[in-house]
C-alpha cells in the first residue's frame, strides 16, 4: 500500500476486484467504514470514553440526556455509503451519532442505499442544511467528531454549494463563546479538493485533522493544502 494511485486507477482496482468475484462492493464498504472507526480510535483514544455517558445498558443510543458524540455527513455516492457504515459502527460502540445527508436518497448506488437503510432503521437521517448542522452542534459534546463522507475521490468543481451548510456549521462553531474544538475526519479526502491534483474545488474546502483513505494514497495527499492532516491508509483487501 505504499504506491500512489489516481482516482481512475483506484476505481479500476475496485471494479476488477468485484468483477473477479473476490469481493463485493458491500464488503468493501463495510471494511472501509470499519477502517475509519479504527483510525478515529487510534488518533483520539481518549474519545472512546464518550460511550460511558449512555446511562445504562440497553438505554436508547440517541437518548436526550446524552450529547452527540459524532456528526456524520453522507453524500450521494459510495463515499456516503461509507459514512452510513461509520455511523452504524460508532453507534454500536454506544456513541450518540447524528447523520445528515446531501443529495437524493432514492438515487444512492445500491450498496450505499443498503447501508442507508440499515442506519435508517436505527435513527433518522436529516437532510443537510445550515440550520440542521448548527442545531446538531448545539446538542454536541465539547469534543464532537465531525466525519466528512460527502464526495471522496470523485468530486469535481464547483463544490461551493454542497459545502455551504458545512461552512455555516464551522462558522457557527467558531462564533460560540464556549470555544468548541471539534475533530474533523475526511473519508478519502476532504470535500473541496481534487483527488489527483490537490487543487481546491471551492472557495472554502472542508477542514481535516485526520484523512482516512483506502488501499493506497492518492496524489492529493501529498498536496501542501493537506499537509497539516494526519493520513491513515486502510487495507480493504484489494
């Protein structure tokens, strides 16, 4: 996993693996989501204690008495599908998770839709608006984890419109007197960057403290724009 692959090469590797019958798209998505959850635990081991706030075994994971531990933003493609897996696996660790989607749920690819359905049986998915995200921040723990699973390696300019609610949330956080310090996690790469060049695709791309990518690094991960983020490469069995 030391090589660098372009977005097109990565998609070709995935397609070849699935067409050979060695692995399914659903299995790859599950492995990717599990890898992100492991990377979050490795990067911020102290945040695993967030689960202890749930009052008792068997209590509702979204109990009103417990603050939101993670805000997961899911996009209209398979990157969003990874996000639904991440949300479900965090909830299984007894994190309280808020999930918001961008795009038309009915148009999700089949594997992403299957993981959306799994999550939707557990808790609602809220359409991604500035108000919804700012309201979630009001209910969030002081050290909330914000997961960007919006577009991944397939994004193209311009990305300002889908990023508008995200940036409104960031501005809202920065304006709060309490001085929130969220941890930002990007799945594959932060929204607002080109996977092959690292060039910005929006005036204000999404921030990232941790980037979790799969199989191999992408050219953008060597960009100065992303130099401050920690990169984790997850083996998903390709």
